[in-house]
C-alpha cells in the first residue's frame, strides 16, 4: 500500500478503471481506496466491471492453487498482458 499526503479528488469512471487492479491487489492508499469505493458504489457500470474483475481474479487464483500453470502458458499470458500495457 502506498502512502500519500495529497487529498484525493473524487474519481470518474476512467480514474476508477485506472486504479481498479491496484485496488484488487490491495495496493492503494486508504484515501484513494475510499474514493474508488465511493465511485463504484454509485456507478453501476463501474460496479459491474469491478465485480467481474474481482470474481475473475478469484477464479484464476483458485484454479492456480488447484493445479499448476505450465510455464509456456504463463509466458504467453504475460506477453499478451504486456502487449496491452497491463504487465508489470
């Protein structure tokens, strides 16, 4: 979780989406997390997206724990995510 002393402005849909994956990974500071939650609670589209991503991540994690992922598949997925600007 990062720390920030600057006040966080309310988020719009783009801002919420940009921070969604950090939120799901619990990497937001408390103020940004609260701003994202406030937006998602009042925006059906963002709520639906956040809920889908949360469930998808949970399913992937559960599947990964149940059975290992072949390294070749992991590499291909990471390359695809990177090509979309989503890799780390």
